[in-house]
């Protein structure tokens, strides 16, 4: 069974940076477009960014120019570099295929203080 393990979250001040990682077990990573999603308290889960196997990326308007998604296909790992963080970026961040087909992992909490 494929597992998703996210890490790298934490508490940071507005304007700061964090780098999230997601390790994907199983060979599905190498043939899938992958995405980062987030869910803030009281809100629905939303797509933040996605990247194809070949490296083509797309971002939600709210994070464009601040976040960078990347992947290491040899290591089955997905990354999200988050710069110029804002309080509204506070959420639990998850990775999954794009569109989401796998069971969700535990996510990683990102809290941005003002």
C-alpha cells in the first residue's frame, strides 16, 4: 500500500520560509503528477501546487511567486519551498497525486504568526 509521509512544518513569523517534504512509498510516484494541498481550520482542502513527472508546475494564485514545488524522482520525494509566508498560509499541508487518488497522510502543520 502506498504511504505518504509529510514533514517540515512548524511555527514561523510572517515573511519567513519553510521547506516541506513528502516521501512517497511505492512506484506510483514515478508515473504520477503530484500535488501539495492544504486545509485551514473551518475550510475545505485546497490545491496549492502541482507538478508533473517531467517537472511542469502550476500554482494557486494565492501562492504564486512565493511557493516553489519540486520533486526528486529518484528519491520518491516531493518538496514545497515556501517563502514570504503570510498568516493566511496557516494550515495543515498534505501531498497526494494530482488529482488526489491515495489515502491522505497525517499532513504537516504550518503556522505563520503575524
